[in-house]
């Protein structure tokens, strides 16, 4: 039991410590993270995705059910919470996207790496790609029905995904110096994602704390409920099932705030949902890790 507690703490400590250091630095320095975030999303993170997909042969069939489960968690969370949001008269465009699109990049990938090692990285990247693609298609469509899904092809992350899958399918390997360079650049992305998360969370307030607290409970609950509902229909090994549960319990992505600002969809309320959801993950994530790690 003590070994499990120590392992849970060793997994979550680096994740939250990096974010806390980002928050501390942001509090004293007030840096403009726009350029850093853009550099990460358009340069370092695509290298991480590319390296994860081409580093080992990509077995689509082995990850197929995990990918289906990821789609079910995202879309199912929205469907489960839709009638509840209607009943409580919550603005659907404000509430549903943060409940559906979680922190699979900033928090999900580091958590999986610390919990299960590099053997689980490819699966974590697949879930991240699914979340990102659905966010920039379904999520944008929720806010504006005129959104053109073809804009995805212009995103460096999607281009890196296509290139990585192509190299993996053809079993193309890079020369070792080039492969090490790609890996090194990709590794920059993870601590930078966590650091940026900490800085970004300083910019929101607790004005809509009631909605934020409700979302902090409803989001992980709906995600985990979706996993339990679809599990009998999927063929998942123990590692994939654990990853899917962690994915389902992740807090809302900070990207929800940026998108809400872009569409002028009550960004302050969305920010409160995101902030309190991420704070609540300090309790939720350790509980889920305790449940999925072998005792």
C-alpha cells in the first residue's frame, strides 16, 4: 500500500510541480506566453508527435479499440451532460466544450509517461491527436456551424501526424543523428506544456465558481462513466484500459479558454470552469492513478 502511495506521488509530483513553477514565475514576472505557446504548438509538439509515431512501428489494429474509446469518451461526455445542462439552463456553448475536450496534451502525456514509461507514449499521443482533431472540428462546429474542417490540414500538428504515420507504415527510419535531434526537440514540448499551463491559469478568476465546481465534478464523472459503458464493447489490455481511464478523468484543456476568446463565447466563465477543473485534478488524478496502478 505504501509503495502504491509513493508511486502515485512520484507520478503526479513532477506534473504539478512544473505547473506550479510556471504559476510562480508568472506571478512575479507576468510573461507574455503567446509566442512561447505558439512555438510549442507549431514546432516542439509536432516533433513530439512525429517521433512518437515513427519511433516504433505503428500498429493501428492494436490501438484501434483505444482510439474508439477515446472518441467515445469525448463525444459521450457531451451527450451525457447535454440533458443536464438543458435542465439547469446552462449555456451549452459555454459548458459542453470544456467538459468534452480535456488536457490530454499538457497533462495527459506527461502523466502517462511518468506512470507507464515510453512504452505507453504512442497510445497517449493517439489519444491526444483524437482529442485535438475533435476539438478543432466538432468543438469549433459547436461554437460556429460555419467552421471549415479542412483548416486542420494547415496545422503543423496534423501535418506531423500524417508524416509520422506515413514513415511508420513504410518502416522508414531516420539516421541516428537526425532521429536523436527529432527526439530532443520533441522532449522540449512536455515541460513547456506544463510550465505554460501554470502561467495560463493565473489569468482566470473565481467569479463563476459555482459553475466551475459543478464542471470539475461533472467532467471526470461523465468521462469515466463513458469508459465503463463502452468497455464491454472494446478489446483493451490492462495498460490501455488504465490509459483510457486516466484520459477520461483529465481536467478541461486550457485551449478551451483560447477558443472561447476567439469566438467571444463567455471566455471568463469558460476560464473559471477550466481553472477549477484543473485545481480539482489535484484530487481526482491521484484517486484514478490509485485505482489503475497495480497494488
